[in-house]
């Protein structure tokens, strides 16, 4: 049975997504990094995990039908029926007792590792964490994730579900030493603050740090929305950020978003967003760049140092036309 048919049969939400394989890894295409490649032909933004909460089951399937010729990838919701994602790279799994333990469950093979994603429904994984690790007979750890809560998985449209007619109900856990609930995403009840928006890029994570007091204040909120528009953030993301505020008004948002660009609105860009993010959560802001930007670099040189400096401090720099000097605001003085 094909994956879409299986999802329809079992009332599992799925959505068409723009995704690519880069260096043998699945890469979700977001607008900030991939521009129009991330959009569908009618201009619709790429779907993300937060859309599952907003769309009904039928709406999800309608979008799958609408865009079936534009992408071969689906994102599959794991909030109702979880997935046991086997990540073993040692070659032990297929001949192990663990494999026999789960062989009655419906599953599909991942696109890159060709390892099973088991559809599984068990109350034990519903929002709970356990420090035990799933192990092979020799005691070595079987790498895996249990995707649940605010998690999703990816599959191609021609993916076959094996044991499609089997039950996904499962409670045969040996909780003492063979089960680990280690979701690779977020559990809604335990990890995601109420004012958090699920993001797909470093810049979006930065905007996500901006505190409610700046979103509640009309003047600062206006600058934040203008900056997101000027930097080509999606309307959907800007709306989700704005909706953190209890003062949110859809008509006011749309009027501001669609307002004709004026000189004052063009001046606010990523530096403005960085500024309010740092005011709101300086430690979080610094961690985003150090942990997710610099730590991923295999090579570091003067040019990368320049890029990092501008990304962190660009809103404090003033360039003077036809001059070789630049000024930095430091200690309440321009130096």
C-alpha cells in the first residue's frame, strides 16, 4: 500500500512538502535559504509542522491532491500515531531479536538510510521520557527515535507501507532495558513554551526570541513586522509571531503587511530583529549563533569571522559613504 493511501486509511495527517536530498541528508526547503524553490507554483509557501494543528484531516489530503505533481515528498504527522524510527548503522538490526519483536507492525523504509519507520500507537510514549536505551542482544545500543507529539517524518510519494493491514497498537515494551522515548523533535506538553513558534531557519529562531512586550507594543511590533517583510520572511511566519500577542488583530496585521513601502519602513531589516531578540533574550541569541552557526563550520577564516561579526553586531554599525571609517556604538558612545 502506498504511503498516502495508508495515511488516508488510518486518518493520519500528511502534507506535501518541498524537500531535497543534500549530501545524503533530507533538507527541508525554507524561503529564507531557498527562496522561490521552497514555494509551490501558485505561490503557496512550503508547509511546515505547525500546519497540522491548523488544518483538518480533509484539508491536508486536499493539499496532497492539489500539489501531487509538484513534489514527491510528504510530511507525516506523528501526534496521533507515533513512529519508531530505527537509525542503526551497524548492520545488526535486521537479524536481531529487536527486529523480530517489531516485525508485526506496519512500517516503511526511510528514503536515505533504508531503515524502518514503524507506525506505533502506545500510551507509554505519550509525552513521557525514559533514560533507558533500546539494546541489541549483546548489550550495544540500537540507535533510534520515537517520533511523537510535535514531530513529523518524511516519505516519498512512491513509498510502500509493509504490513499495511497490521495493527499499529503496541504495548510490549520491556521498560527496564529495551525502550527509550527519545523524540528527535518536541513533545508539546513538555518542551514547547506556549509562545513558541516552530521554525525552520536560524533567522526565524532569532525572531522567535522576541519578547511579548515588544509584540504587544504597537510601535515596536510595527517595526518587527516591517523588518520581516523587508527580509522576505513569509507572511505566515510573520502572522504566527504576531499572534503570540493577545492584542493580535488579523485586519490590522494584513493592513500593515500589505501597506505600500515607505522610506521609514525600508530602514528596518534583520538588524532590527536582532536588536529586539537580544533585548529579549541575549543568552539565547548568542547561543543560536555560536551553537548552530559557528559550530557547524568545518573551516574558519577571516571572511567567516567578518560574516559572524556583522550578523551579531550589524545593527550597531554605521557605514559612512565615501569614507573608509566605520563607527560602532559601544558603552553609550560611537567609537
